[in-house]
C-alpha cells in the first residue's frame, strides 16, 4: 500500500457483518480509509459513484442484486476497482 490512503466501501445486508468487517482489521494502519458502508447493492452503487473507492468488500448473497452483479456493474465503469467477495 502506498503512502496515500486507499478508499474502501463495505457492502453486506447484515449489520453485524458490516460492524465486524469495520473493526476486524486495523484499516487505517494499513492505509485504507472506509468511506462508506451499504446494506445492499443499490446503496453501494451510490457510494461508489460518490467516493470512487479503490476497493470494495461485498457479500455475494444479498437481496435484489448480488455481489457478483454489483462487481460486474462497477467494473464496467471503474475497471481498476479491487473487489473482495465474501460468502457465508
């Protein structure tokens, strides 16, 4: 990771998972700033458009649009975005 903070969005439909992902890793120490968290893919798309994060951590299984569909949609517009997909 370079000196500048990388921006990240976290996406999961379960609040406890969102909180856990936020505190499980010392993000700031490794140069990552969480710029938003979303409970579904539609919220995530809005956050990604607003903040243009370099990374997205997303659950695969979510209502309406799943994490893989979210990734495909984002990658069309922002192909350099790194995705980490989680599966329960």
